[in-house]
């Protein structure tokens, strides 16, 4: 799938469910400053990933980028499509370059435990993220690098195979 969001590699060709390489995303394509800048990461099939950071650091924008709601800033893609004569092919697809081809098996949650107490959150985390979805690819946001649902263990992310992606807030002067 050729689209201005993130690359999803099909499950038959690799163990990677989602790959982002040196990409920038912007809610406003006319803005000179991107919402997310120089984002790079890989998510393997079945991997659980926590996007951690303070309020306003870009966690929710990351999930929106995965969904294709925040466009990737890329003149290169346009040039490649034109050079490969793919624009006519894309016009045939129902949603052009945003057409989803193949199955998506990635679950996205934006701060799913903020509205519940620690006991309920811990139960949901264990039963849903680590239970029902244990063999699925999960990306969720969390305001803390340390898992707030941990039961006293300082290494809960390591013990539960959660890979944190840490966001630092962009502060403009």
C-alpha cells in the first residue's frame, strides 16, 4: 500500500507489522513546523508498544498518524508515484492512496486507563492487553514511562514485554 501515512508490511512478507522510518507528520500541511518530526520505529507482529510522554508530547498524534488521520509530509512520495506512473493506478482505487489493502491486525488505544481506578485499570491491562490481545499487535498511549498499572514492580514493562516509545514535549520559544 502506497500512502502518505505509515508503511504496513504484509504479514506474509515479514515479521514487521508497522514500520516508520525518519518520517514527519503534520495536522496542517501548510505549517513549516511538523506535529511529529523524525519519527522512526518498528513494531513486530504480536508486539505490545506503549507510547509514553507528557501531555502535548505527540502520543495521540502518533496514533492518529497510524490511522492515516495526520498526513505524512513527503514530497518524495509524490515524485516516486509520478516517476513510476502510478497516479492513474491510484485513481482506480476507491480511496486512492488511502485505500487499505489487506488485513489490519493492529489495535490502537489512546490512554485507555485514564478513566478507571488503578485496580480496574490493572485488571483491564492484564485481561485485555496481556490476555485477550496477547498475540496481537497493540499500540497504546500512557502518560508515564513506568507502567502505572504495575503492582509494585519497577520492571513491569520488561516483565510484560511492553516496548516504550518515549516522547518529549516540543516547547517552542
